[in-house]
């Protein structure tokens, strides 16, 4: 009798232990199964990172469920890939790899990267990252760094063979980087600083073709149909390849980027197999139904894109461009060159990584002053729109949404 009782005790303790262990494993599994990352700017100026298994439903409050960030260490210009976060700490001169664990951002590796400001990133494979940027503080020399992210090692770094600003133009910006058959296309333009808070931009889009990885120039092409090709893609995307490997990019002469508002926002392309802008293709978005400048472009597939267009009748100038709800989302057809507006609330925040494409659905984050901060779900085939997850509590802006895992 005593033996049976002890054996029962043992079995009971065993199953209790197993249950606890299984629960712990399940909980850990929930953490590692998070599929999406959400970057929040709060009403009190704090910034948070959150992770979620879904964007389709639910409610998250960053102050309760997010990791509070040190804005001196990391900002919204973060690169998200395979569950990790990558960011340049300019103060320390290091490019850092982080992971999020138990509501804390933990550094897991870094490489030195001094006097560098990232303009664009390009993944060559799963763990080779090409960073393109400018020297600081001058912003007059295009630089690059090639990083292996698995072990966080620096493969190569140096200057790209791209002409320096000259004449009245004293600085520049890089808008896109695309690699094809060991040739690197770099789109850029030049700027003139007019005052401490004002500048203007050349009327020309420049594209230099470089040998990769030598970074020596082959040729430079110019296009004066619009200016400021692309933008800083750590903050918002402006380019993509379609199913036929035609490369499309947006030009951004609006006041928030090029500050040449008399020129059109446009979509241009480099055809598959070509290395020059297609002179027969020019999608003038400013004369389409938008009648405004746009910033940001996301490919839906089948020659359709989402663009984010400003409403110039609703803001006074660059000073309130960020805080005033005046952005609309349009679906644009690259072939027919037509646009139609999505029935979404007016959005605020000048540049954001605010759209994710997942098969037949697009997740669109909207910061609405009247309807709250939501992730909206757009069914690409049917055109249906509905609310998904809400970001509430201390949330002021949803700055970016990213896919953690492919």
C-alpha cells in the first residue's frame, strides 16, 4: 500500500512537472512564433517595438506589451530580417544586430561603420547586406559597406565611383540600389543647401552603373523628366521588380523630399535586360486622379501598386506635413496608368513603412485622428477593406510594420 502511494505521488509529480515544462515550452513557442513587428511612436515621445502573431485582429498597447526603446541607440530607420533588427548607431560608429526578448532589445553583434549615413540597403542572399550611404556630415561622397549578417563581419567597404556634387550643388542623396548580373544600378540626385532649414534639388535623375563588387563606374545616365529617384528605403520603399524583372522606381520631387514641387511625381522603369531608364515609359502620378505628390510605393503583383499621396489642400507647409492628417492611399495600374482611391481615413506621418503584402492581402497601417490607429486589411482581388488590429493606449503613430519571418 505504501509502495503504491509513493508511486502515485511520483507519477503525479511527474505529470505536474511535465505540464509545467510543456506550458513553458508552449509559451516560448508563442514568443518565437511572432510573425510581425510594429514600431510605435507614443504620445509622450517614447518609442516602442512590439511583435505579434497576426495583424488581422486584436488590440495592442505599446506601454503594456512593447519594448521601450532608447532613441539614442535605435530609430525607425531599422532593417528587419529573419527575426532580427539591424540599425546604424552613428554616435558609436557601429552597425548593430539586435533581437527582441522579454520586452527588451538585446544586442547580439556589431561591426564598425564610422562616418557613414545609410541611404539604402540591398539584401544579396539571406545574410549578405549591401549598405549604401553618404559621408557625414558633408553628404557629398557615396559610400558602401558589405556586411555578412550571420556572423556580423565586414566583407568590404569604401567609396563608390560616383561623381561628387559640383558647382552650386554641395550635397546629394541616394534613392535606389539594384543589382543585376554583377552590375549595380545606383539612382541619385544632387542638392543645394539654401539655408539651415531649406534646400533645393537638381532637375535631373542620375543613374550610375557600377561593376559589382569592385564599385567602379561603367557609365552614368541622366533623365530630366523628374528628379529625386526613390528615397531612404530604411524608412519607406520606393522601388521593386515585377514578375518579368522590370525594375520600377518612384521619383519624389515633393516638398518632403526633393523640394521641387513644380516637377511631377512619377513612376519610371528600367526594363528587364536593359541598363537605362525606359524612355517610352513615364507614369505621371501628379496629373493622375491624385493631383498631388506622392511618397512610397508597394507592389501588389499583376502590375498594380499602392501609392501614398499627399493632399496639398490640407496642409500649410513642411512644418505641419507630418502631423496633419492629409495622406490618401491609391491603387495604381502600371499598364493603364490609372489610379483609384482606397476608402480609408486620412493618414498622417510623412514617411512610414506602412504597407505589407501577404499573398492576396495588403496590410495598411493608418494613423487617423478620427478613427484611431489601425492596421487595415485590403483584399487585393475583391477590393474589400476592413479593420484589423488596433494600436491603442499611448500610441500616437504607427511608424512601421514589418514581416519578421518570410
